[in-house]
């Protein structure tokens, strides 16, 4: 499941394996291996992946079914704007 979640999040952001690899300072082959379930990311890398995608490690590991977005560091005005966008998308 971790492999599928990494790929799903990467594709949702519209980035390639190469682009994700550059962001995380790993090789493209490393990202490919994660997505093909040949190897698992280290705990440190799992945390980096969660931070990069703005999700929890529980979500990546399929222990949590809902995707959460971190609004840490945003102003109340920015958070309100995000809430408005979410409501608009649900319509």
C-alpha cells in the first residue's frame, strides 16, 4: 500500500519520478523502487515524503483512510481561503 500511496500522491501533483527524486535528494531509481514495492523508504525518508506531500505518515502507510492537508504556518486568512476552495470543489 505504501508504494501505491507514494505513486498516487506523486501523480496527483503532476510530477515525475525524476522531479520527486530531486526534491528528496535521492535517485530516480530509488523512487521507482519504492513505487514498484522493491524496497521500502527508511523511517527518515518516510517522514520526508509525508512532509513533502503534506500528509501524515499514517496516511502513507495506509493506517489512516482520510487524506489530511497540513495548514501549519498559514495565516487564518489563508486557511479560510483553503476552506472556501474545498467547499467550492465539493459542489
